[in-house]
């Protein structure tokens, strides 16, 4: 248990008043590490960043997959058409001022058309190959497990709660507990890239699940769904499994702790100067 779990409501309110944000998340830590100025814009000043087609598609894809596994937990199998309706509605309901217009999608209408086409492709791939996930499941423990919790990282009680949202928690047929995260990708990542770039997400979700669900996570499984069709007929859904043994946990916790520590220090200092990263490709340069 974190020392911050023991605070009374009044003590907690006083404690949190020392920080410029109320919680942290995987995305906020990664954003701070990537571009501090964008972190300041988004998390301190609440400036809404416009979303490219790929981000809207990813959100719509997750909405549909969430519904699929919630129904599967109830013993029901949802048809592809129902998943498409959910995804398409999510796309249609995206406000016009939230779309990031680009050269290939210069209007909101073209963004919606491209997003709808891509979402349909991702869902067809998922539906055709969903067995690579389902065949290993003995029990679905939770779908879209979300909330806030004070976590301990590398032996340090983090003074801000972590806000998390975990796609799927399962028990497989070997009795191991796994966290599954779905990703829609234009190009499949290499295994090395996943290990280096996804350690922060994997350990954060592991720590959050273990604390809030009272379980021991054995691995985190990233399922990447590739947009373009493989001409050789190879699978469109690729699995990347990250074991949560003792040594791996130490590495991933260090990967998380260092940027998280610097971010906490920054939001605890009202005079901190947030630096611009001009080479950041994850934000619109004009913004």
C-alpha cells in the first residue's frame, strides 16, 4: 500500500494542491519525455490537440473491440456488422474542430471517409483472426478496466495517482494472468521496438492491475493489427509478448520512473520552464 493511500480526504486534498495536475498517465509521461512544451499545452492549459485520421480510427477500433469482449465475457459473440456500426458512429460523432487536416485529407469530409474505410479494414482483420486471442482465453477477468490509483514504482511511492485504462485482463488456459492491449498500426513494429517503446505502458498497466484487482500479472500481450493486407497471406494480427518476470519488471520500472520523476518535479514547481522539442513528429508544428 502506498503511503498516500493512508491520507484522509482533507490531507489528500491539501497534498494534491501542491501540484499543477491531479494525476499522471502513460500518455502524459510519454508526452513529457517527448516534448515538454506540448505536455504543458495539453495537461496544464487544457489545449485540445487536433487528431489525425489514424488517432480517430484507433479510438473507434478500441470502442468496437471493447464491446466485442464485453459481450464475449457474457458468453455472446457479436457480429462484424455490429462492430462496424459502433466504430463508424464514433467516427461520425468526432467534432469537426477536432480533426487534423492534412495534405491527403484536406477536409473534414475526406477525414471521415478515410477513417471509415480504415476502421472497416482493421475490424475485418480482427474478426477474421480473433482466434489468436480467444483460443488462449480460459476466463476474461475484466474489459476496459479503468480508474485511478497511487502506485509504487522502483520502490518509490509516487505522490500523484495514476489514471489508467486497460483493454483486457485474462486468465489463459495455462492459468497465467495476462494483460492484452490492442493497437491499430499502418506498419507492424519490430519486436525490439515494442520492447524499448512499450515498457512504460506494460509496467504501468501491470502495477495498476495488480493493485486494484489483487492479481499477479505474468505478461502483457500487445496485439498489433496491420492496415495494409499482407500479399503472402501471413497474419494481419501480430502478437508481442512481454514477460513480467523479476528482471523485466526492474527494467520497465526504471524506464517509467526516470521520466515520471522529472515530470512530477516539473508540475510541483510553478516556475519550471517547459522546453520545446522542434523534432517532435507527434504534434502539428504550426500548433
